[in-house]
């Protein structure tokens, strides 16, 4: 079965999460993605020293080919440039300027290959006063305002639990690459595209910004706990169940009436205090008390069944164990149990992008360091073993996979 990106060759120099996720999405769509790592491997492999194997490494690098090059050596750069001559896309998320100092920046690579899409991910962008700031997901969450808007009003700023900025950056980087590939079909020319994690995360502040520009807050920290970030909807919260928690949100007046019926509070339908969303926001504490009294008397399963039956937007707060065993995600092929050669039996994701007649490809485990050297350099560049060994002797290639 032909996949949308078959025939596209990607050189993925990414590390940790941002750029590798963009490369992962391309591999899932059928591109040949070569994960190019230094001889010691990318930093994400170091987690194996703690846990015996890196599950994030396995998650983000399945269906890629593994190649190890030392780009600080002439021999390593030479092999890389020969691959660039045949590549469609180069992805990297080094600090701005690193690739230029190696002589491998976007201008140099596109001079060799005018059809190349060069994609750079970073924390704060390739230009501007902050371009040289060190960036990690935590620090970008702080810089972009996510931490300032997360938590409770009487508590400190709090990070989001997931690594949201890295993956927002990776998703947007994939979008930029695909946009540039589409444009290349018309123009025949490659492009330089870049995505800053801070830029990609800004739009997540929409509700809090609505409060700010609406005059509801200026210097007050807009931390609203589990309530709506703009304090503009009620009920909108996480409520206690007898065995955990459930999230409930009412968007329309129909949702509210149906929630009242689910709660056995039909007598409150049409009550002036709760008739419209502005009315309920005005009486938010009373609304939350009413909903809490109901949820506290039921289990999460009972509440899920009742809210589904009555058509109320709600979901139990699930543990990681419950999520990774989600029947719907497994049925859709988004999640799958695999026996991974490094991390054992784990649940790994496929792509969230669904394209007609192109289901997620069969699973291929993330590569060991330099696992596909012979396949990549022999198959794509025609380098025989003697030529590869000469490059290795010159410091350009990492250790042979067979020597691990």
C-alpha cells in the first residue's frame, strides 16, 4: 500500500522530543527517515542508564533507520553532505548557530541541494533577542506564560505535567515541513522553515488572554485551578467522585438542562440563578457545590454512564495505566502493545494523523545506535564496506552496530 510520503528522504538530526516527533510523524506517513546521531548517541538514549531502556526513545523513533556520524570531523561531514544531495528534508533542533558553525547550515545545504527543505526547531526562534537562550520544555513553559496561568490562585505557578511545549513545537515543525513540501510541488524550490516552541505555545493562552484584555485581571495571577481559564463558563471543573475525579463542562444551555436531569434536579431547570451561562458564572460557587454534592455520591463509572446517557460533556480523570489500556485507542490502532528489543513489552503510539487508505504502518522498533549504517550508506550512497571503514578510521562514522 502506497503511503503519502513514500519516496521522501528525511535526515533527522533531532534530539530529545521536538524535532524527533516531527520526524516520527513523517516516518509514520511513509517517508524514509534516517536518524543521524553522534557516536555516543543522542541525549535521550542516556535514560537507558537509569531505567534499562528509554521508552521515550522507543516512542519517538520507531520506523526510522539508525546512522551514527560525527559531524565535527571532515569524514563525517562528507558522508552527511552526500546524503544531503539525495535528501528532501533535513530536521534539526540544535541551538541556533550550531549547524552554521559546522558548515552545515541551511544556506550551505540548500546551495548544494536547491530542492531541500531545511527545518529547524528551537525554543525561542532563529532570530530575535532570545535566540541564544537555552531552552527546555520547563523553561519555555515559564517564559511563554503557561506556568503563570496554571495552578490555584493561592498557590505558586505550576508547570503542566506533560511536556507540552516540546510536542507543540514538534507538531508545528511537521506542519511547516509539509507546507514547504506542498509549495515545492508548485515551485520546484526548497525552503528554510523554523518553529519556536514559545511561538507554538502562545495560542494555548487564548482563554487567559481573553480575561486579560477583557479587563478581568491585570496584575492578578490568572490561575484558576481546574475552573475555566477565563472564569467564563460554569460548570467547568474537576469534581470528586467516590473513587476519584471526573471532569464536567457545560457549553450550552441544553447541556445544563441535561446535567440537571442526570443529577435528578429537574426542578432547577429554568431557575433564574442558573438559566444562562452568565447567570451560572455569577453563581459559580453555588453551581460547583451543587455538582459536587452529586458527583461525590457516585463512582467514576456511574458518573460516566449517567453523563453519556444524558449527553453531557464529561470524562473521568484516568490514571496512566487506564489510558495506556484504552480500548478505543487500541481499536483505532493509535496504541499498540509491542515487544521492544530494548525496553521490553510496552505500549507505543502510532500517528494521530489519519489519512484515507493509509493506515499506520506496521511497527518497526526504534533503531539501535548505528543499526542501519550498511543499509543506508550502502543502499543510498553505494558505499562499500572498505569505503565505510575508511570513513570510520577517519572518525566520521560511529562504531559498527555489530560491535556493540
